C-alpha cells in the first residue's frame, strides 16, 4: 500500500502471477499506489488463473487508475466471489466491466466500491446494474456509490446520476443480501 512508481514493479509482479495457476483465492492490495495507470498487464496475468474462485483487488485511492477495460477480461469465468474497490478513482470505460460481469454465471457474491469516484459516463453505471440482472447465482450484492460524481470529460462538469437510482428500482430481488449505499451521491 502507498507505493510510488509501481509501474516497473507491477510488470514483475504480474509476471509471477502467471506461475500461480492452482490458486483459488487471490487478493491484491494496491491502496494509494501512484503511477499505476495501466492495469493491462494485471488483466493479462489474471487470465492464466483458470481455477480462481475468489478475487479481491483494491485500487482505492490509486489516482492514476482510470481505464479499467483491460482489467475486465482477466476476471475468470469460475469466479464465485468478486470484490473490486475503486474508491477515489476517476474511471472511464466502466461498461467493459459490466459486460464482463454479465458473463460470470457462477458469481455468487459481488462487492463493488465506487465511493468517492468520478465516473466519466453515468450510462456506464447503468450498464453495470443492467448486467447484474443476468446473473443466476448472485445471492450477495454490495454496491457502494457514496459521494459519486459523473464528470463530463470535455468540460469537467458534474452530471447527475439519477438514472442509477432508476436502475436499482428495476433490479430483480437478490436471494440473500442486497446492500446499496448512495449517501451524498450527486442526484439531480
């Protein structure tokens, strides 16, 4: 946690991940790491973990992590429990995460933390919520969107995310747990 210039270290770390093919539970904590803009190497490495059932990655306060589209393909088909924290990040291409989530047929537990995030398109959040409707095994969902703002990339203005609440209203009931936090989210 709190690494500076992780760029070179991440390549070495990700090279080693490929050797862990029998791992079923994997947790990475990159909290407050700097200069870690490209997560493509990590996504490519995670693809090799075919037996992975539990994945936890913490990118909270990694201010340089923005485009997560190259991470999404690394989330394996057999994942049953997934925790991703992007708290405090400015994110683009969240729709790619939504697409990937929609294909995880074995996913039972999902915890997504977007608290304090700036998200480039409100529609991307809706895409994630829509993708969750297709998950037959999902029984535990935790989605934290505290203090989220949606930023227009060209102008830097904050958009409203009222459509996020609309997406929640039409979400089918989850069997066991359903927790969504929206305190102080910018709602129009």
